[in-house]
């Protein structure tokens, strides 16, 4: 997407690779919307740290980052011992996979990279094949998101009011995004829309990231507290819900996504509002047969007990964001503890349809359409 910083506008991908320096370039999402910076990760351990600490986040983006990270690790190996090289690559893969356990995209991405490497007869060939496979995964992520936009755009009527949860925009993918792809496609068709962005506590990705994206794209929007969605639905102010996902079970249609998604699905069902999930093929898990088996990441208590932001006078706009330091403010009772599950699982009966690059499919029908959704026997 195009990003305007000051008076300069240019195109960025959320994840990119500098082959000459064997470094991964990431938009530093923890600083948004106050500062736009590019972070550079110079080895696979730094890359895993960036995934874990949410310098980069979002299913497709961490999938591409993991793919590049595996290639980065492979290309950093020096020597001729193939057994040692394989052990080194295994270590890099394990390190990257452990960074965020709920999303399946990094697992699928690294499987693709390892499969491509396996045909190489030498270390040098495998290193080259690893980078080529990572680049292909990133490019396919963009193609899939554009296809999601084409399939999802007809769902949006002129004048619609749409609810999003968390961030499944271009910041969560290499470009374009999933839940936002139909919105951008509708805008390109001249449709007028208004988007309600759930703030998405505790990390507030809706307020900080989705709202920033929509502002960059000049789409009408408003940030709402997570608990306000039911009120707006009850009053007929929401026509459609589109969210992303970190893992969709191809056998059952269950959807793991940012905590609070299940709540919105229940509310949408209660008020008979269509509820769609937008995903690329890499988000589908064809192995697990129950949502209860999805590993749900438990994050730090501090995310619930306080907030990060830039300290400023609310009556005076920040004129030079780079001069303001990012700060954490404790808001909860000082002796209280917290639970912080990062994700929840929405059952298929609450989901109207899954918007995929291959079309819109009922969640219960994913397995029947597995051939066109990237499933390999």
C-alpha cells in the first residue's frame, strides 16, 4: 500500500528482504500510528524475536517473515558439511516456529521453503532455493489478498457500515490484507462505505493499525470500544462484519482469530448480520480436527494491566512524533493479576462464509473444496 509520511508518499510492503545484506526489513508496527519506521533483522534469531515481540504481526506477515527468516538462516551458514547445514536449518525452523504458536501461516510457509530446498544437491543450491521459495510465498500472499478483494467486493453495497476486529489489513500481510481487501476493492469501484474499527484490547491493533491504514487510504471510519459493537448492532448501525484469521481448520471450519472475535460472531448471529472471515490459502490447517487442539497463545499480563502510547497533551497535537518517547502506563490496580489469551475460536455455525482466493465458501464446505484451496494429499 502507499504510505504518506509528511509530504512524501511511496509504496511499501510490510515484509521485504535485502539479499545483499541477508536482512529482513519490517515495518515496526509497535510504533504506529505515531511513528513510521523500518526495522532490520540481521539473523534468524532477531527475526524470531521480531515475531514474538510483535514488531511484525498478522498471519500472512509473520508467515512471510518466517519464510524469509528460514532462508536468512540457511544463507548465513558457512561450510561444506551437509549434515551440519541441515541441523542448522532445523534449529532456525524450530526457533521461528516457536515465536507465535497459534498462527499456522509460519508453519505452512516454512514447509514450503523446506520442500523447495530438498531438491538442491549442494548447500549453495539449497540456500538459493530457500530464498526463491520465500520470495514466492511473499508474492503469493499479495496475489491471494488481491483475489480475496475481488471475491469480497460484491458483498459490499454502496453506503454500507462495516465492522472490523483487530487488524487484518496490509500490515498483517505482505500487502493489501484480507479483511480490508474487499473494502479497498469497493472503494476502487466508487462505493461509499464507513468502517467501525474495534479498538481490540489489549494491544489495540484496531485503534492503532486498522484506523491508521484506513486514514492512509482515505476511507471513512470510526474507532469504537470493543464492548460498543452490540449497541451499534442493536440500533441497526452495522450491516456487515469482516474479520481475518490466524488459523482455520479445513476439516471443521472452526476459526481462530484475535480474542474477541467469537464475541462479535455471537452478536452478529443474534442480530442477523452477515459475518465473514477472509483468509489466504496459507491460513488453512488441514491437519487438526478440533478447535480445542489449536494452541492458544497466552501473552504477558502487562498487556492487560496497562497500555503503551506516546505521552502528549490531549489538547495539543504531536507536532514532532520522533521527539516523543513511547511509554507504558499502568492502569490496573497495582496488586492485581491478569489473564491474557491472545486468541479465541469461533464455531462454523456462526460464520456466514469464508472469503478465500478461490471464492466464498461455507466453513462446513472447506473440506469438500480442498482441491482448489491448496490441499495436498
